[in-house]
C-alpha cells in the first residue's frame, strides 16, 4: 500500500472514531488505541511505522508546541515548585524506584535469566515519561480544577525532556560507558539549559516578526517555524529539542499573542494549532494501537503486569512524597489531587519510540519492547477509562449538567458582547464609522447584554456555586491589581523597600488563600433546585 493512501485511511478511521467516541462518551484517545489494536489484529492495512524519525520530525514538536502555547506562564510560574519537583528530580526518583521494584519481580518469574537492575533501569528510563493527552481532554469536559489541569500538563511538558536525557545516560551506562553522578548532573544541565536557550532565541525571533506584521498566514507560519525550528536546531547541536520547543511555545503563546497578534489573527492561529494537535494525536494514538503485536504481549503477560504495577508504585511514591514536602508551602495540594496526579500518569508514544531505538543486539531487547508496549496500552485503556469515575469518587468534579453548560455559554456570550460594545465605543471616539450606524449597533448589543445578564442572574439563582466561582475570580483579579500597584509605587519611590516587602508578603498570603479556596470549591455540583414556577 502506498504511504499516502495509508495516511488517508488513518484519517478516515480517526474521523469515524471521533464520531463514535462522542456518541458513546468515551475518551477519544482511548478509543483510538482500541481501534488501532483491532485494525492491527486483523491486519486491515499496512500503516506507517511509529519510528523515531516520524515522532521527532513531525509529531512531537507539534504536540509540545500546541500544549505549551496554551499554558499561561503566570500560572505555570506560580506552580513552578510542584511542576519542577515532579518533572526533574521526581522523574529520576520514579525511574530508580521502578527499577528496584521490577528487577526482583521479573527474576522470580523465571521468564528470562539475567534480568538485573541495569535492564530494569533501562525500562524505567523508557517508561518514565508521561503522556496526559488522554486525560487532559477528559479533565476539560468534566470541568476539573484549572490548577490541576495545569499541573498535569506542566509536568508532562518538562518530564519528556528529562526522560529523553535520562534514557540516553542509562543506555550509555548499560553499553559499558563511564558514569559519575557529577558528570550526569552536568550533562543534564547542559542539554536542558542549552535547549531552553535555543528555544528562547527561536521563540523571541518568531515573536519579533509576528509583532511587525499583521497577516494571519505569515504569523501562523512563524509559529510553525518556532515549533519545528527550535526542535531541529537544538537536536542538531545535541541539546534537548523537547525543552527548546516548550520554551518557544510558551514565549509565542504568552508574549507574541498578546503583544503582536490582532484578535482576528489570534483566532486563526489558535484554530490552526487546535486542528494540527487533533490531527497529530489521531495519527500517534492509532499508530500506537497498530504497532502492538497482541499475541506477543499475551505471551509476556506476567512481566508486563509486574512492570505495570512497578510503574504505578514508583509514581505513587514520588507524587505523594512531593505532595508531602509541599504541605507547608503556598503550593500545597489536597490529597485527593495527589491521587489524581498519580493515576493521570499515562504513558505514550515517546516510550514506544525510545524502546524501539535500542540496538538490535541490546540484552533483553524483545522483553523490554513487550513490557513497554504492554504498559503503554494498559495505562491508556485502564487509567483512561477509569479517570472520570475516580474524579467523581474523590469529589473533585462531576459531569457537567445542563445548568453548567448554560452558565458557560452565557458567560462566554456576555464577554463577547462587552468586547463588541468596547469596540463600538472606540470607533465612536475615532469617528471611523458614522454615528447613526454606531448608535443602531449599540442599541442592538445593549439589548443582547440585558437579555444575557438576565439569563445569568436566573442561572445563579439555581446554584450558589456559580456565584462563588465569580466571586473567587473577582478576588484573584483584584489581588493581582493590588500587587501591580504596589510594584509601581515601589519603583516610583512612593513607598520604601521595607513597606513594599511587608505589603507584598501580605498579598502573597491572600493570593495563596484564594487559590486554596478555589481548589476546595471544585466539588461535584449538587442537583440544582428548580426555580419557582418552572
């Protein structure tokens, strides 16, 4: 079969799966893997193989950039301690624990001789990277707390780079290379740090071009160059392409979009990346399913099950350990969130590609491949399908009811109306449009505003939850304005350093309290009480 025809069939299958997943209300990525397993089992057609070249050249940079593009840097930085702890030292600790648990388990099964700590450590380095795509979409559909979503996405953005570097170091040791802790730390800092520097340079250059032009096609192209260019340049010099693309994505998403893109262009850019992410996810998760040899996995079910349990235990120990260490900081997490973060550690395409990249004569390569493929499939299907019940059981969220959907629609509609009224007012000041035309449009939008505000008021009478969410949002915005005002007052010498530090500490504490209040109010909505007369 021609390569081009195979991709056409893949997209046709992905479209059918997307429709079926929406109808049966199951996670799209889980449905894709199941469809891939089914197609692979009957050998429906010969798909492109999930190679390192395909993943690193096309799929990974696009997915990483799209995810980083939509991460708000201010919120990311506010949770920097949690994210960096889990994504850098947490990855190394998780790999070590997984290897220590797995090695004796496999040896006791008498499946293969000589499966010691080194092969177990290679497997752990392969499997330690998380791929939360399957659960992120689910979190959004269930209305999970935004901070929890940020933690899952932020950890994944960084731990991919950590995992690739760790894998390279471990394989080098397994093949007889020299290893020292100091040398490994230096290599990691060099690879990750220079990758971040490359990403900053490429992202800054793209942002400067975006700021100087006002053309949607050109600006979309600039973001594509930033995504793939940063990855290619960093990998060319043997630095971390993953970290480079993440940094470039955050620069473009947080600076270029606000400083250099008009609203129309921003919508076009975001629409492009939303589609491209959908297309890449469709390809990668279908190929994951089709790459797996089910008969081979069934023959190795014992070591696969042992590996899956070792991976879960290793992640649980690290996540709960990090959560315990953060209890006395402003980034403390509810224990229910810790359980979700543990269970959301799905594995994906990077693990499969890394293990396929092992040399053909690498010791226990076939077993390592089977274990990796098995754990990836198990994590996507088992954890992906049970995530929604877990969220509801822990009281973190419930499925959106019709009132929640109506409330979100009304909030979005009212925001768009206010933006339109502000634009009309700006046109009136500049006299670009005749006053009689503006007056008619303003009356129409004011009528829409009145109707939508009335709808919101009625919805808020159904549940106090909506009012509490708006109150917390207002509190956070006011606190941020206070902090910016303090900074300006200090910079203009209106207040001294001691007063500035004292007042800033007070504000930081109030912001932390507001964040904690937000975390604890994200509970399942009780069934709304019908309004009188309905």
